[in-house]
C-alpha cells in the first residue's frame, strides 16, 4: 500500500460549497469588505479586499483559524472556488504575510463600521425570514474571557478570571420562542474592562435596529450580574417598549429582605433532604445611585449535594416585568443559560480566542472575522431544522458536512465536484444544499 499527497485537483473541504451558498444568502463578506478603505497601489494589488475577507472567514469556518494555514491552503481548489477564482487554473490565494498585513491594516472607524454591518446583515436576514413579523425579540449580552499570552496591547490581569486576558462582549438575538440564539455582535474589550463597559452603546444601537426591522415586536433584554450598573438600568428604564431582566449581586440589604424566604427554604430542605427554593419580591433602591425603587425578585434557595453540607444560594433579579417571581425566573430568566452554549461554540468550535496579534485592533478584526464565520455556520444550521442536525454543535456540522473529500474537474461549461459515493450523511447534505438554493439535475 502506497499513500501519496499528489492529488492536485483534490480537496478535503469539498462540503465548503454549502458555506458559499450560505454566504450568498447573507451577503456578509461583501458588506464587511465595503467598510474597509484600500490604500494599496492599484497596479500592485493581486488580492482584492473582498477576496481577503472571504478567504479568512471561510478558513476560520472550516477550522483553519490561524493565518499560518494559508501556506498550504493557497492552492486548494475548493478554497480558490470560495473566493470566486478558477479552482484549477486560477491564481493562488493570499499568503500568510499578506493576510497578516491585511489584519493589521483596519483602523478603529473601519472596525466600528464592520461591527454595524455584521449586525445589519444578521437582522436583515431574519427580517426576511420572518417577513418582518415577530411577537418578541430577546437580546442576550454576555462577556467572556479570552486568555492572552506575551506582550499584547491592552491585555491586563483580571482577578475574576485569574489571569491576563481580553474581555470580548458577545450579543445574541432570539426570535419568539425559537431554540437558537443568533450572534449579532462581538466586540473585543481590554482585559480590565468592567462588566458593563460599552453595554449602553451596544444596546442603544441594537434596540434601534431591531425596532426598525420589527416595529411591532416586543423587545426583551436579559443580562448577567456584571451589567447591574446604574447607567445600564437607567438606560433600560428610559426605553418605553423594552422589558428587562438583570441579575444582581447579593448584598446585606437584599439578604435581609429575603431572609424570611430563606428560613422557609431551609426548613423545607431539612425535611425533604433535597435542594429547595422559595420565590419572592421586594422594592429596592440604593441611597445614592438609584433614583427610584425598582422591583427585585429573589430566589431563596438551599442547595444540597451528596456528602456535603447544605448551602444557602440566594439569587436576585431586577426587572420591570409584572408576572409572578417564579414564572419570570424559571420561564424567562433561566433561559439565558442557553447563551453559554453559544459562547462555548465560539471558543471550542470557532476558536474566537485566537487573538494572538500584538496589536489590539488586529485582534479586534480577528474577533469580527470569527463572528462572521460563526454567522455562516448558524445559517447552515438554520436550514437543517427538519433534520437531526438541527441542534448540532458547529464542530459537528463542520465534521459531517464540510470536511468532505472532493475531486474538482473543470470543463468549458461547468465545474464538477466528485464527492464520495459512500458519504454517510448524503441525504442530509442533499437536503441542506437544496434548502440553500441548489437545483437537481
């Protein structure tokens, strides 16, 4: 048996044509490229900005998050096809040095425009999908840690995460009662940023865009404890059509207000020997920072685990909703836990933490490119709704649909991809391709 890497017209990423179809529906890479200014000498340009963005976004989606991979992928026929070049006779794609210069080129204004373009394309895609009609749209926002190494600009020690890091902020939209949360924004922040830093600006722009696209929809904002700052709460209170739920850190006053419920929970837990909780509410205001009393819900919980002592675990949520505390906490607030799964996908499936440039703006650009790649993967997953892959992780989607050996044959009239006849997910692949616009025959 002899194995040789000598198939010049072959690729291990044959399924990436599905990504290309998803990108055509979104128009994402062209919208991002339109935000950039090209200062290169026109006579020396071999790779257009749209091609460079497409090359990087597609590579990240396919699992090649490092620009060093471009050395081997430059002549891959499928990757050349993805950027619109002839897969066999077309010029090779950009090299790693070219991509590195490209990633370090955008300034802060261009990156801001790209962030807005990403949000606009995602919102517009779902406006068309839902025909501008939605009962409720939920905005979930969460920071996550991005560990840094070496001399990276604005990488600071963060005591909460016990290391040097960046703190990206990611935002998701949920339409009606759908199971998935769709990434709409990703903003890289310095490692010592407070939990709520930049939150008001992001929320203001998102709420305005969502309201314009879905004028009849109710907007709900769910936030974790790091966002319970006076500035954020004041902003949410001044938005007349916005419902909000914001987790709050415990303090002596809130514990005192919840003590009666805690006693009930302790008694119930002692009798049952299991975790028990009691819900309640109060009106709460600080002496200096809150101008009025707000409604605060609490869950007085006693947690029991095998072989361990019972532990008090009170939780507090400030909200302007009117329903019962138990319904709000269990049916509305707890659903934000699904966002953690999307964040894990961004880290484990898309490697959003590969911010290894020394320049902060270059790392910001990388986060945006990774976000764009994830949006394409979510678009694919959206079209797999009738199949068993409807809730699959992006790493599973990549393994099952994109990592597919293919031989590329170019004739005068067409380009033919020869895919394995024994492919185990052929029926789902066929269904997905048709859903993305392919035709039979």
